[in-house]
C-alpha cells in the first residue's frame, strides 16, 4: 500500500494500525485495517493522520523508516511555511 508516496508492506501497515490504536487513534487504526482488508493500493492521509502516525514512529521498526522520514520532512516543511 502507498502511504504518503511510500510503499509500505501489509505487515507494516498492520503495525501502524495497532500503534494508532495504542495512542487512542482508533478511527485511524480501523481505517488502516479496513484498507488492508479491501486491498487498497493507495490511501490518502489527512494532515492529522500523518501527525498521529509520525508520533508513533519515534523508533520505527523495519519497513517504516522511510515513511517516518517522509512524514518528518513534510512536517518540517509545514512548520517553515506556517501551515
């Protein structure tokens, strides 16, 4: 599945879904799980969802480091441009 322009394996998306639920983002967790079940190829994420995912990736497991890098770069860009 593509998230934020990054190909993420199904197992890594599952990790993200569980991580989202652990931080109280049940809606995001369900959305990620549903996307896996439906074999979604590309899932658009809101800015808030990106922030939640970034908050769960302080020490990203294998397969999620690139996603963390992309989300961090986007976050920094939004801060610089005050968006």
